[in-house]
């Protein structure tokens, strides 16, 4: 089966972050070092080295030097760099306190028996808050077509991570991709949508998503038996309930993975800031209107957010400031159907 080509990070996620990002003070001083790396890569000379030969210096120069993350030994990280003659450059900004650092090469995060190269976060002696995982790949590495979200923290750090994860956390990993494989006999192509595990008032923990896309297209299939709905990792899905006028559907899944989110009948008001959890990350969006789906003055009413979405974002959950699901993304124009 062909893999759908998508950007690694959703464009709206990047736009949100770039708007509020300011370069650290040491960036100007470190621009020559950045240019050295750019020249090394552009010239092809980087291909002459193994990834393991370049990665330690790259992480130190870019993350600790240019971006200002701090390692366990603070600014003294320059002794790890092959460019020690540039030691007059500022390397890392001081940590928030002597006992806190933000960059670590310790073997924290394990995927398929291998550990990530480094992690970013806020680390202290008795607890760790993880923000991002760093994994270096050489120029010759094949493009990443599909990322596995099934990464787990190493056993020695699971207790620390649990302190920072709640059922309503953005990092609850309750989101998933829903697929209908399509039907050649009926001329229906592969269909995908997003969904999330939420607590249905009658069915318990179930997947909430949009009605259109995989579920609607499957209903058009005239074959017996019809091809089934599955999650991207192969778990079978069964339709429990559809609310077509609001473009909402609920599906059962076995086993239930992730932490089910609560749902709410809170309709939000114009000007509210809501969180939309997309495949590439969570974005903030403002409610610009509550409008009728087919006519502005006629029910059913839905959210109109001041953002745009991509194909494949349909079904993504919209959260209020308590982390409860109140709607799902319905189309690329920012329209979202209410759950209740």
C-alpha cells in the first residue's frame, strides 16, 4: 500500500511556534559556526563521515551553542567540540538553577530496543520533564515516510514521566488515525481521518471522529462483507453511533489505548482560545464565529475557527481549556462539529 506523503510537522504548528520565537542573544556570535556546518553539508564533505563521527559535535554546537540549551555540566561543554579554537564563543546559557539542565544525552527514550541520541526538557536530580526527542540521521538516510508513535520511556524513568501526564494532557497519546482500505469493486479509494479516545456517556471509552471520510465512504460500499475500518496500527474499529448533521461518529476499538479524554457540552463563545490536536502537534485557534453548518442562522451550529486545516486533519479533537473534547475538525476551512 502506498504511504501518503505528509510533512513531518504540520505547517500550522510551525507557524504558531515561529510567531512567538525569538533568537537567543548568542545567535549572532554563533553564525560563523552555523555557516561552517552549512558548508560542510552543502559541499558533500559530510558524506565522508559516519553519522556517529559528526553527531556529538553537531548537537553541542547547534543545541547547546547556537540555541542555548544547557547540559549537566553547564557552559563547560566546549571540551567535547572538535572546534576548540572557537572556545571564546558563548556556549550555553546558565541553567535556571545549578541543579537544573535542559539538554541530556542520557539514555532516556527507547524505541524498538534503541535509544534516542538526546532529549530536551527540564531535568533535575529527582524528576524529569521531557519536551522533545533528538535523533540524528546522516545525509544518506532514507526519507522518513511514516513515524511510529509507539515509543516508550525506559523503565527507569517511567515513574518520573507519570508525574507529568494526566488523562487530559496533550501528551496523553489518545489520538489515532482511522483508515478505510477502500474497495476496488465500488471504486472507493483509501480513506483516512483522525480520531481520539474519549469517554462516551453510554458506550464508555470509544473513538470519536468525523462522519465523512472513512465512515461515510464505507457506507457507500455495496460489497458483502464490507471491508472493515481499522486504526493505522491495525486495531479493528466498529461503528457505534453517527450524528451526521454534526459530522460526528463514535467507534469502538479493542484494546483501548491511551487515556480517554472527557467530553463536554460547552459550546465555547466567540473569542475563546481552543486547542486542536493535529497529527503534527497541538495548535491554538480562536473562535471567530458560531455559525450554522448549511445556513449561518440555522441549526445545527458549529465552530468556525481562525485557522485552516489540511486534508487528513478531519476528525482531530478540539479541546477547551480543561482538556475536554467539545468538537472535531470537519473541513479545511476551520469548521468543527460539536460532539453534544
